[in-house]
C-alpha cells in the first residue's frame, strides 16, 4: 500500500487501511507492506520515523509525525528500518580509508571514470553489469536491463553532475559505481511550485548561479569479487578532492539515500567512512492473520 494521505484522524486512517487490506485479501494476499509507492526503492519508499525537521531530498517521501502512530496502532510492524546517512565534505577521509586509497593508487590497478553523456550506452552497460552482480543477494531482487538504465540516465540528464557520478575499474574490469545527484529540491524551494515558462527560467538561473550545496547518493554498488578492497574510499576521496578544489566548496554535504538495517555490512562501511545517521525511515508490514509469527526482513550476510 502506498500514497497514503490522511488528516490527523485515526478513524479515517483505519478506514483507508481496511480498504487496502480488503482489496489485497480478495486477491489472495496474506499481508501488506507500506508505504511503498510506484518506482524503485530509491523513490518515495518508506515512512519517516525520526528527524522530521530535515528537509527531504529529491525522491524522498515525507510525512507528518502522527502517521507513525496510525501505522503502529493498526498493527503494522517494522519489516526493516531505512537509515539515512550524511557526510560533510569538509571532513577528511578517515585514516583507515586514506591508507586503503594510497595502497590502491600505489598498486596502479584501479581507474576512476566519470560519467560522460556522450557515452550513455557504454555506461548503461557498465551499470547493468555491476548492479545485477552486486544486488542479486537482496530479497525480491529483480535484474535490470540495459534499456532500463539508459532510459533512467536520459531522464535525469538535465541534473547530472559527472563529478559525482562515477565508476571504478579494477584491472580493466567494471567493479563498482556510485550514482549521486545534486539535491535540486534546494532549487525548487526558491522557484516555488509553478513550473511555467517563468518558473523554468528561475530554475535555470538558480541551477547556474546558486546551485545546490548537497548531493544525495541514489545508489552505490560493488561487485562481490571486488568487495573488501576499500574501493568505496576511492569514490569519496575523488569527490573530496574535486569539491575542495572549487571556490567555497561547491557541495557541503553528501546524503546517502538509505541503507536497510538488514544490510549490516553496508552500515559498517558508512560508519567507517565517517557518515553519521541523519534520519530513520521504515517499511512496515501488516500480517492479516495475527496468529502467524512476525519475521523481519532477512539480513544480508
């Protein structure tokens, strides 16, 4: 269930939940997860549980605090938590990753390639290959196609900054990617909600002369065979060098969209990189038969 919108009235909220439950039950479902909206997991997925003062970045859902009470009073339980991390570009890379990156540079076996719009087909192939290899361990994993990646890259072309969209090659093979985008919500806050011709001109003006100070990580992946080599440190080192080399730090903060608490390995990576938890969201599950034992999302080992 998704696209949940409700005034602060529990009776109204329960009526909406009941209708979702009824519709799903009639089609053989035994539980419902939510809030889950159309699109992939990086788009409007989950319920904000903590830190409601933080402005949402692009494609992040937002909700009033009382929604949490509605979900939990109805009988939803947390299926997994979604941890939002933040890292300041003013902070140096932690010593352990600095050592890793020095070692990797010394070995001369890695190469960072920044996305080139003129080679979209080539980079779509790289992304598909790494993504399908890196994320196949996830619950309900669905492989993506090169055509899907190409369509996405074409759609986000107007806001792509190649400085924060990059790939790592290890011994000539595509090994890892980090896809980040400027948080254009900072521009929309200045432009307003009217994207007529004047609104578009204002958007272009602010994008050029007052660009966002935050980037958000859409997705990050490393092929299993190249994990535990410290490759993620190379991404942040490269961004830190590029950002620090620009007047007044072009970007100040990096937001990691979210890491599920079912992925302790990635949480440890975020913490080791000096990232701090900025917000907690959750995907809830409601079992229709309350006698069935509830199980949280399985951990990735």
